[in-house]
C-alpha cells in the first residue's frame, strides 16, 4: 500500500504536474504567438487602407485644385460653372455632389441631381474653411435628400491677395469608399474614426468593433483607420499543436518509467545487500553460539586420529589419516572465519604499527612467492605508520590477499605491495599480473560462499572486507582478465 502511494505521488510529481505546467506555458506561448500574428496582419491591413485612402484623398484634392483653377481663369457665368461642375461630377464616380459657394458659404452653383437649395453655410467644416482658408473635411456623415450618405470636403479659392473668393465643396460618396475598402479586404472589421475619437464610418454594415483593435492615422486626413484584430481560436491552437503536447507527455512518462526502473533496481540491490547482511549475521550468530560445540568434538577427533596414525603405519592408512587431519584443520579455519563474520568488533582494538606487521609477514610472503616463482616487490615509507585495529586480523587480511594474488599467478609473475600515506589516510595497494577476473566475477567477489577455487570456502574476501570495515576503512578491488588484479585498502591514520 505504501509503495503504491509512493508511486502515485512520484507519478504526480514527475508526470502530471510537469505536463500541466508545460502545457500552460507552451499554449500560452502559442496563443501569444497567434495574437502577435493577428496583430501584424491587422497592421498590414491598416497600412494598405491608409495608403489607399491617402491616394484617393490626394486624387480628390488634385481634382479640386484643377477645378478651382478652371473656375478662376475660364468661368464667367453661372451656366458655365454648372456645366463644369456637372462634367467633373459625371467623370468622377467618387462624388455624390459638387457645389460652388461664395466667401460667406452661400451656394452659387451646383450639380442639379443633388442641389436642393439647402443652405450649408452653417456647417462646421464650411465655417472652418472660411476661418482657416485651408482644405477641411467633415468629421461626420451627411445624408442627402435622395438618401445617399456622403462626407463633405471643402477647398477655398483664394485671390492674389490671399483673400477668400469662393469655396468648392464636394460630397464624397460613403458607399464608394466602403466598396473600395471591401475590395481590398472583405473579412476584417474596419472603421474610420475622426479627430474627436468618434466613429464616423463602419466599413461592414451593422458591425461593431471590440476593444481589441489597432489604429493607424491617415496622413491627409485628421482621421484614423481602426482594424479589429481577429479573435484567437484557442481550440484551433490546441488542435494544431496537440502532437507537441503528446510528445511532452511521452517524454515525461519515459522519465517517470526510467526513475521507477532506477528505484526498483536500487531497491533490489538494497534488498540483496540486506539479504547478504542477514545471511552473514545468521552464519555468524550460528557460529558464535556453536563454535565451542564444534571445536570440542574436532579436538577429540584430531587427537584420536593422531593416535590411530601412530598405531597404523601402513602407507595407505597414513594417507587417509593425513587427509582427515587436513580436513579437520580446514573445518577449524571455517569456524574461525564464521566467528569474525558474526562479531568482527568483538575484540578490543589497539594502536598498531602497520610497518611492523608487514615486516613480520615478509618471511611468509617471500617464501610463498618463491614457491610460485613470483617476484615480490615491497615499497614502504621509512617512518612508522600507526592505525587502530587488531594486529592478528590485519595480518589475516594481508596474508589472505597476497595468497589470492600468488594463486592467480601459477606460471610466475610479479607481486607488488605498496604503502603510502596521503593526508589522514594510509593506502595499502596489492597488485598482481595474474589471470585477473571478468566483470561478472568482480561483481560477486564479496558474496559469501562465492569462490572460483576448488578448495576455497568463499569466505576469505568477505572476512577481509568485514575486518577492514570494522577498522573504519574501505577495500576496493579492480581487475581485468589476463591483465591482473589491484586491491586498495584505505585506513585512517592515528596521530
């Protein structure tokens, strides 16, 4: 139950929460990207219409300029004025009407189709032209008697002394401007706003603009083009990027599965380690509780075999007796190793000189090396090296390791024992160039009862490891097949 809860919490922490955070951040980025795209498109649309409106206004202004020159130079009678205005009106479809006003704003001439004797002298843009003597465009729509919507534009005609002689007024057809705008972009919602921030023209009939818009001023007019940004469709953004979200989901699940496998393997390793510890404790406790019961019969058996060997002198009998004696000794050694496994710190540790211990072992190591035709090299510092431990157990470790090294060099070789001090530790290194071990063998060297020797117990390295650890030290072994083995022992120094 506890494991399932841990897995659920790990799944939430590794998969659910990161996916939610990633999805929010990613889709927020995609939505902002889409908004920026829509904004750029709206700005592009506004710039097109800005140029288009500027072009038409310039065209209207040029036409009115030509018309004013013609009126000043060639027109003498009202009939000629009406004919000229009618001719211009017929050729330019943008006009909804043309008028000639005096300097007070009273109508002098106009196009018959739209001229209805309405006095426009009080219109704001007419009064502004009279005062400013400059071109002025109306800030609002006007509706003619025929129902046509127009926007007024007025241009002053000045004399040589810069006095206002008359005013040319033109009505620009709203439907014509809207149609031109729709031809360029029929899908966007577009409006025209005057200088007083009032919307005077909607391009799409009946449309209303939201607050999510961009604006761009028209150069020749005191107006602004308003383009509504396209609404971002969140669902379309999700659909177009769902595969990326699925990719993130897959990645986080792979991370989760990798962690689960890692923790499972670590758990199995820990379980195996605990099993080994329990196995050693069981063996040690069993040996500790029954060591005397085993050794006492062994002592009796060993004595009786000695007596029988003295009585039966036959060569065949002597061979049997020697084998029995060796096996009794072997049993006794196994029981001793069991005791160390069970209680490695049972004895009191003392200060000991590592250099003296190695010196006492030298004759044994050298004689064994000579038997195996091995060249023994020893490198030890001149000064004394003191550590805390049990001398007999330290000797057992060094003899065990050197014996393993010598047995790995059946055809001769070289054995090196090096001792060096680094900071507060002493490093004991034993190197041989024997048959070495494979990576699989190396993984199992500290497992109880694991041995590659026919007569081995599989407890030697386990005992060595337990002894070194009881001295607060560490043992490391590396090996390569047909290259040899290297053993490093690290122990804390005593001041």
